[in-house]
């Protein structure tokens, strides 16, 4: 089990770090870290696991809640977690 660094790309203030996570079962899982440089240095803004963006997933969940409810509903759901 471990993490292997594969590559990195930097374009302006954005960077992508590509890694492979080896599971206990010996399977290789690709993980990308999408980063942005700000006043305090680099910050991770998204993690993509096997091609699925966590930021996009959360955005879609928020949109569903907002379409069927209110901002207060979003806050209530976040507090539940």
C-alpha cells in the first residue's frame, strides 16, 4: 500500500499533481490533485479519483438541494454531517 508520484504540470497559477494510490488489495487507483496558487501558497481546490471530481460532485449535490429548497436547507444538511 502506498502513493506513487507520477507527474506534475503548472500553468500560471494552476497545477495538477498526478499520483497513483496502491490499495491493500494491490489495485492501482489514479488520484489527481488540482491546485491553485494564492497569497498563502498552493491550495488543493479539487481531488479527482478515478476520473471523478469531488468538487463537481459536491457542486451537483448543492444544486439539487437549492433547486428543491432554500439556502437554509443547504446549511441544515451540512450541519447533519
